[in-house]
C-alpha cells in the first residue's frame, strides 16, 4: 500500500485481528498461498538459490511461511509500510524458525534498493487497497524495476467492483454468517469492504495493469469469489 490512508487501515488494532479475519474473508486462504509457493517453485526450479521480494508482507507472512520450508535456498526481503503489521509478520516467522532468512524494510516498494535485481516477487492482498489505477500501476512498475528480466511475479487481489456482483457479495456475507457473525456484524463487514478497497474492474483490467508495468500475460491459478491469483513474468528490458 502506498497511501497514508492504507497505512492507517492496518494499525496495531487491525494487526491483532488480521490473522483470523483474513482466513474468513478469503475462503481458501491457505490453499492460495500454498499453491502460490508451488507456482514460484515451478517457475524458478526447485532446490536452487533465489532472492524473493515480498511486497505487503506484514500480517500473517503466509507467503514466506509457505515458500520458506519448500525452498530452503531462498532468501526473502519483506517490505510493508505498516510497522505493526510488519512486527506481526516478524513474530510469525520467528516462531516458524524462518526469520534469519528474511531482510526487513519498513516502507514501500520504492524504498527497496534496485541495484541488485530480485529473482521473484509477490504482491498478495495489496492491489485492491490502492484507490486509483495510477497507484496500482505504480506499485507494479516499482516491482518490475526491481526484478531481473524473465522473473516471475505472483499477484493476488480482489477483482471486480463489489456492487457489480450482487450474488458474489451476498455469498461473501453468508461466509461471515457461516462463521458465527450476527446481522449487525455482517452489515459492518459489507460496509467495510465497500468503503475500504477499490479492486481492478475485471481480470482484463488486471492484465492491462500488468502489461503497462512491463509484465507478460498472466496465468490465473486460483480464484475464490472476488479473489484471483495469477503468475506472470517480467518482459525483457
């Protein structure tokens, strides 16, 4: 996230609830991250060395929790503008014995040194929190500038305007009810998602943003209601 509003959304109070909330909001949370790690391993080749830039790493650090044990030769740079969310990620990785393989940057992607290109990058659960297409495009361009040519990017975010898909939005509300939320809490969740994030308008819009930033065609490997996950590759300079 690259705006002060986005940073404030993930303050210390939000960080404390994020681990549980994220698994309810995204049905298949673990599966998406596990498959994402497998996609990166398939793209880079298993058993090798790699440097992976994890943008928006704060919170669960699930990208690293899944990829780290799968590929012991990988090293990660975790960047997030929210201090509390980054600290939460640090605690999870310390508990998993992975923190020694992680470099931490409290800031934005543009704060990551670009002199030594990364072999891969991830951007999971971030893009739909950036309010304008220009900001969405900028973070993708910032990632592309820090990747070697041909490097994979793992992207996952909500897509489609929420109110344009009333059945999906209703099913999302039922998901919260299924987990024990009462009517008022469900309505509060609906209000938050409508007011708090602006996803790309469609999968085609995601593809256009990626192309503008210097990435090739994206291959979708996971979807869940509004959520989609893709892998794509930086085009040659």
